[in-house]
C-alpha cells in the first residue's frame, strides 16, 4: 500500500506541474498564468 501512495503523490505532483490543480479541473489543457488570473477576477480568458 505504501508504494500506491508514493506513486499517487508523484502523479498528483505531475498534474500540478502541468497546471491541473483541483480548482482548475474542467479541462485537461493547463491554462496560462494570465488566464488563471482572469478566472480569479471573474473575467473570461481569451
């Protein structure tokens, strides 16, 4: 079970490195930093 947790954490870290955070999970394509800031402000990213 320990190795499952280890690899799950590595997988989660990999997704985070792509910009796929739990808050941004609607799409498998990571958003640019500018688009993420626009979403936080409530604007639609272009």
